[in-house]
C-alpha cells in the first residue's frame, strides 16, 4: 500500500513529453503534407513551432531594446535641456533679487537725501 501513493505522486509530477494536437491546414498545403511520413510531419511541425517562437522572442527582445534605447535618449535630451535651464533660472533669480535690492537702496537714499533731517 505504501508504493501506490508514491506511484501516483510520480505520475502527477511528470510533465507530458509529447502531446497530440489537431491543426487546420489551408487547402493549398494539403497535398504536400499528405505526402510526408508521420515522422516527417512531426519534425516539420516542431521545427516550424521552434522557429516561430524563436522569431517571436527575438522580435520581443528587439522591441524591448528599442524602447529602452528611446527612453535612455529621452533622459539624455531632457538632462541636456534641463540642467542649463535650471542654471539660467537660478542665475536670473539671483540677478533680479540683486537688482531689486539695489533699486530699493537707491530709493531709500533718494528719500533720505530729499528729506534731510538735521541732527541736533
């Protein structure tokens, strides 16, 4: 009785090595497919599937690489534009602040000069 559960567990854990599928084939391809032997048909279908999935993986990887390159390019361009812009904004802000203080100082000097208060 101990061996029965082990066998069941082994059967459950095994993955199928091959499996049958039914495919619809276009009418143009019926005669060439019928002329192939059973083994040739299996080899043909498996090679076609392997090639298809390789191509699909390659195209997916290519698309992902292209998207990554585009994102990197966007980041570089944004950095090239943003850093000088930030420095220009800081420089302009400092310039305007300094100009405002100078104007304020001139106005106060003019105000005090026009209203001279005599010291006693």
